[in-house]
C-alpha cells in the first residue's frame, strides 16, 4: 500500500512538472498545440506500452522489457538534452523564424518529454 501511495504521489508530481515545463517553453499561441502533443505522447505510451512489453517478455524473457524501457529512457534523455540546448539558442535569438524543421523538433521534444512520464 505504501508503494502504491509513493507511486501515485510521484506520478502526480511528475506529470504536473512536465506540463509546467512544456507550458513555460511555449508561447500563448502554441500552448494548445503543445498540450495536445503532450497528451498524445502520454496516452500513446499507455496504449502501446502493455502490448509491447508483453511481446518483449514473451519472446526475449523477463528482464528484457526493463532493459528496453531503460534504454528508451536514456535515449530520450539524450535527445531532450540536445533539443533543450536548441531551445536555449532559440530563446537567445528571439523572434527569428525557426522554419519547418525547428517546429518539428519542438513537437518531438514535447512527445519525448511526455513519454518520459510513462517510462
């Protein structure tokens, strides 16, 4: 019971923190889109996670789903670090046009950020 309480407390605080960080990086015009991508990543993890982990358990054994999720977490942290540095550069340049790929990287960053909640 204590473990479930700790898990619920951590999940509630981490999701609140992630949504706050995403809101702080977005402008008023793009906040709705950002929150939509956050929800997409969050619920995509809930939809894909159990079948994927069942598949990995069935074909590769007990420990492989844990190793796979851990490696996804490390990879996403690496990409978040790169994208965060790009965001800091973007803030320094202020109001310059970021183009299609810049907007795409912003969306990918929010999806990685929300997937970290699930992992």
